[in-house]
């Protein structure tokens, strides 16, 4: 059954003509879901192609091939069979910040900026937090369940401004048991909530289950090209991938409105996380002469 915050049948070109309805829905529920919004979009297909390119090159290292239209969820499951940690190579390219030009064309697409301007108004000063981009891979197998987040809000992971939103894009098919997102519409109105860390170091809302008892509990299983925009204060959590045969993938972008008194109190600073990186002096020691003495 269609939920009141779901808008099927829209394409990016339709967003401008539906801004008022989308904006009012977002304000009330803290979320809008647009199934299939990017399914036939050329920029989206370019991004999928860029991701598959990296998978193709990695698979070739192990004498494996990739079909031109092979689903990313299938590729993740196949990769687990011979080199599961190599998935980080691709994930890093779409994370903090997204390094693909094709990915950034999606992030700053006209339909996205129009939605943000409708949500935050003409006085908004839009920015993106440093840790705001995440290419998420949910691999099959219980050993990866520790990466699934409990009931949480995104803001605590990102900072920069509590006036913040999450753009969530499905990259793989909703194969059986691959999981998805569980969320509580309207919970964004509770504001910034008390948090603690769980045994895996992840933020979780204190007494989250109790706090959510007065809100509807909903789940969504993402398909390729599905798009959602939801408030970073909306309470939600991951549904684990319990499939043995398929993976799940989503691309996440976040945006903040800097026109906020709380954000100004800490100078609009963002959270940063260590990522794997290559340093020139390590990869090309023969070309590195060391620090210049002064």
C-alpha cells in the first residue's frame, strides 16, 4: 500500500512541478520517497557504469568477468567468494567525498537543488558535511552485520548543522532478504536526541524503542533508481542483509543549511573520519626527496 510520503511515477523533470506537495510532505513526515525516480536517468546510468568499471577491473585481477548490466548486488555476492575486502576499493571511491564525476553530477543535479531550496527556503546557505557522501555495500553474511546501524539520527555522525537532510539512492535490486531501511515518519520533530555508542562504536538513540512507540514503524526495500530525501533527525536503522546469495548497495549524499544558530555556535565544523588513503611518498619513494629544510 502506498504511503502518503511516497510519490511513484515521478522523473527528475517532474520535481519542479511538484515542489509544494513534496515540501509539505517532507515537513510533516520528515521523509519523501520517490520510487524509480532515476531508473531511466542518463546521469544515473553513467554512475552505475563507473561503479561497474571498477568492479570489472578488480574482477579481472582474479580472472573473473563482469556482464555489462550485472546488478551490483550480484557483484557484491560474487566478490565475497574470492576477495570480499576488495569491495572497499570501490566503496572508498564513493565515500567522503564522492570522487566520481558521475556521482557528483547526481549529487548536485537540478532536481536535488530544487528540493533543497524548497525544504530550507530562500534564506538557506547550503553546504555538504565532510563525511556526507557514502557508497554503502551491504555484503551477505552475518560477519558484516556489525556494520548495520541501530536506531539513530544521521546528524550525530556528520555535524555541520542540525538543519540537514539525507539523499538516499538505491543502486541494486531488492533481492530476497537483502534488507533495507526501517524508519519512523514524523520522529524528526523530536529534535536532536540523546545518543550513546553500542558495542560496535555506532551511535544509537538512548531508549530508542521507547521513544518510537508513538510513531509508525515503516520499512522500505530499495530498488535500482529509487530515491528518498529524509531529515537527518529522522530516526531510522538498517535492516540486515540475511541473504546468502545477494548484496545490497545504496549511495548516500547529505546536505546542510548553515543558516542555523546551533551550527554557528561550533563554527559549522563537520565530523571527519579516517579513510584509507595513498600518500605520494609511500607509493613513489623513488620520487620523494623528503621535507625541504628551512
